[in-house]
């Protein structure tokens, strides 16, 4: 099994796995559709959300009780930051669990800025 891969299912024919990068892409799609999120910040400083760089600002690792997901986002100026963060946390947790069936241990949202879009 590839390092960083997570087992989705096993059968007599072998395991079905998903990589951390594929999980980060799923999270990126959720962020792109989330109300109040206008960008991410990752390896580069602020990036507006585009389909080509969905994994910037997203980190996924395996924890003892499930996936631990960290996201670094830039939110729309003027919105309540706590509400945007709570919505992002809820949507990311729900969608990743729904799509993959993997347990989610934590979703940590880091707000790295506010920007008028």
C-alpha cells in the first residue's frame, strides 16, 4: 500500500485505497463551494480559489481515531468569522465522511485573512 494511503474497503481481491492528495482534492472542492470562503493560503501566500489549485491550504493526515484535516482559508470581508469557520468545519466533515466512509477525528479551520471579493 502506498505511503499516506487510507483503506476504504477490503475484499478477497485486495484493498481499495485513497491517497491523502485525493482526500485534499475532495476538501478543496468543498471549500470552493462553501459560502464565505474566497481563497486559501498554503505554500504560497493568499490564493483565490481556483479549480487548478484546490489542495493549497489543505492538509490531511491519519490520526488515532480518524482523519485529521487542517484547512487555511481566507473569508469574505464583513461576514462573521466564527459562523464561516463552523460552516466550513461542518461541511468538510460531512462531505468527506459521506464520500469516503472514513471516520473524521478533527477538522481544524485556520482563518488567515479577510478579503473583499
